């Protein structure tokens, strides 16, 4: 959040040039075009129009329509020019967000790896030799690299969650129907969901609030939990199957964090979930992928830009007999009943998002087996009509490890509330425009912050009134003539602090601030050269007292 839409757009294009990841994009809008849109947003805000997403930029998976951009679904031969934005895109733009362009994906949203694309394999944001996850690969990496504030993906088998786990960000897969799928090239139309990637849960929820239609928002909110401890289902270790080295321990650590936070852990038999997951590709439901784009693939079988693995999966579904679909529907209904009975009184089910993180070379060597393994925990979610949220849960061998919470339909907010318990928090001291009731306090709240304490600094600081917009003070530590300054301490998710630091304008900085009780926390400080000529307002004892005194 850099303040203006224009400033944020320019920062995004500077970051695109800096990271040099062309494979992220299928169609990046010209900078002049997005700057013109950003200037219009800034003018509307200046005129008093409420645009809650003004000052943010987002990316859109290449199977979702953006007016003026070809929709390719990862296949240039398939591309068409949409006349209008998909409703999901239109709602975000109406709230003031600026779209940067369309992102790369596993072709026709078929894959969990991010390598099945003629536009190139999308490399992982942290380790370029590993897959980014798919099919919403470019969207996830655009967020993880700090290019976009949030991004749209889709999720049929896990495409809105696996890339989040592999790139250390948040992925929300809402209940089916909460976000409209019009203007989306379908993978399996009856199962598809539009999803959101962001660096933090609050940022993802903020975008999702504008995506969901009002009735759907009300239904989702109705999942709010009655007072009492959360209850989370946890399967026995042996039912998770083989995991990458260190991943079982990382999962157990996430379970322990929930227990430490007061969550009641309940046992669950994962069998019906695992059996439902197998049905997504090995059952007749895959025939819906042929319904979506099969005739196109048949007509363009010799096209050089068709991914052979994707084409093979989709065309293989052409000759499935109808009786198999009805038999699988009956089997799925029985599995759904068993799964919900197993879930019982639990608010959500905690699982690793994926069982491991392969390299690009490993996927190239075994494209079908490697991809199938990645959907072990995610494939069943949409078939069982559940919601899900994937969140970072630490690192293993220097790479992100993620877990997901899966809940019954329309318990989206409940799953997100539990997921917040898995996010480590840091304490941040604020003394000026981020104080409660001040103009920038909303930034802290949007990033998941909560007020932890009202206090004061140690008597070792001077406070200066800076010439900034909005007005803010500069806190500087001094070795003599220091004073105690009124302060608030806020608790923020670790990734929330990272997002705040990434967007922090000069001359502000984050450093260590000593508090009156002798402890030290992260806090807002000021570059020393910025106080030259600034008014010393230390005698007021704090920013709010200075404002109240008429400056």
C-alpha cells in the first residue's frame, strides 16, 4: 500500500523488471495503459469516491477474462478476445484495484505443477529449480515475488492452494458458488472455483469480500462459530502417506501450534476423503474436462502449442461411458455422507496442503505420477463441496511448508479464523499516524493487526513533526535529553509486517524501539536526515497530544 494507485502501479512494474520472470505472464498490460487507469482511480479518490481497494494491483489467471486482453487458457491457438471483464475481475476494478495482466498456468487449468504451458514452466518464487505449483502458477508467483498485492486463480483439484503452499503465501478456495465463475474458461464447470492469493489472510479476505456476491457473503458469514474453543480434526500420521523429508514433523508442529492456541484436536478417519480424491481423475468426473475443451483439442490435435500431457488427459475422457458417471455420482454421495460423519462436530480438518515439493526435472521425468501425488489432499475438496484455505506453516530445508484447513460448505470465515492461529505474530510499536483513530491505522487492521497494549517508549527518544502526507511524526533515538513518548503496541502476522515494510515510504523505517517496561519490539523510526528543519514536538509527550494542542 504505497498511498496512490499510480505509485503502486509504478512500483509493480519496477518489481517486474527487477525479478526478470517473464514466464509469470501470458499477457502483461502496457505500463502506460495501467498508469492511465491508476491516475483515474486517484482522481476518483480525490473527488471523495469510496474505493476500498484503491492503491492495490492484482494479477489474473490466464483462463479468466480481462477486457482488452486475450484469454488464452495457456494455449495461444485457443485465444479469444473477451468483450468484458469476468464478474470477478470487474468487481475488483470497481473497488479501485488495477489489474496488471493475465498470468501463466497449466494449460486449460489441467495440472498442479505449473510446467504444462507453451509459455514456459513457471519457476518457484524461492527456488527456481522447483515447480511453482499449478495450475494457477503465475498468479501465485506474482504475489510471492511482491509484484501483485493479490491475484486471482481457479481451483478444481487444488490449483488455488498447492501454489500457495509452494510459494509461502495464502490461498483461499471459497465454497463453490460464493464467487461467480462466469467469464472463466472451465476445467470442470460444476466444480470450478475462483480463488484468491495474497501474502496474508487479511489481504486475501479483503479481496474476497469484493468478489463474493452479497447473498453468498451472507451465507458464508452464517458459518460464524458459536462461542467456545475451536475443534479441528487431525488424522493419524499413517493415513497421510509418504511425505517429503521433514514434512511430517512440520505438520505435527502446526498441529501443536493449534493445541497451544487452545484448539481442541479431534481424531478422524481420512479414508472417505482419500477415496473421493481418487475419483476426480480416475473416475468419470474427468469427462467434464472433455466437455469444456475436448472438441477444440480434437480439431487442433496437430497444434504445436498443445501440451501433450494435457491433451492426453482430456482426450482420454472422451469415450467414458455415461453409466460410469452415474455410478461415480452414487459413490461420491456415499463418500460425502461418510466424510461429513467423520468430520462430525469438528469445525475444520487440518492437512498438509501437499505431500511434497518436486523439482521441475522430477516432474519432467514423471509428469503424470508427480502431478497425481500433489493432489492427494486437495483433490477431494470440491467434490465434497467444502471450502479451504492454505496458509504458510514454516519452512523445511529452507523452502516454504504449508497446511490447509478444509471445512463444510459456507464455513469459509470459520476456516480462516482458525488459520490465523497458525500464523506467527510479531509486535510493532507505533507512535504516529498508525495509532488507533489515526489515518493509517487501517493499514494495520487490514494486515491482521490487533492492539496489544497502550504504553510509552523508554525515556530515550525525540519526536519531530514531519512534512508528509498524511502528517506523521518521526521518532529518533538519542543519547541525551530523551523523553518517553506515547506508543501503542500492535500484534501483526509475520507476513503482515513483511508487507508493511515492503510498502514503507521514505523517510520512515522499521527498527528496534525500547519500551517503558524495558522490553524492545520492532517499531516505526525515522531516518535522521529527515528531521533537519522539522519541529521538535517531544515536549507534548506524543503525537495525539501534539495534534490536540493545535500543533
